[in-house]
C-alpha cells in the first residue's frame, strides 16, 4: 500500500486483504501468485481489465507502468 501511495500520490482504499487496492474507479490487484499486477476499471459491479503488468522483484516498477498506462 505504501508503494501505491508513493507512486500515485494518494492513499488507496485497501480491498481483499492487502492484495488489491482501489484509487478512484481503478483497482490494482496482485494475481497469479503475486507475479502479475492487474489494472482493472470498475463500472459499478462490472470489471474491465485494462492491462496486466509483470512483477519482477520491486513492485514499484509495474506500479509506475500502470500509472503511465492510465495517463495514456
């Protein structure tokens, strides 16, 4: 959660224990044994998977990639 706050500059809402967080309408979720960071846009109860980033060691690298992806 601290890494998400550092990268995105705001405190996320923690979901599903500590494996997923939400910022505005976007959820960041660690999946596949914490080897993938999924970027999911929430539309009410519906989920739209936007991208998946590989996690290799430092979580901040895929978080930065996700932030750049959202900036578009």
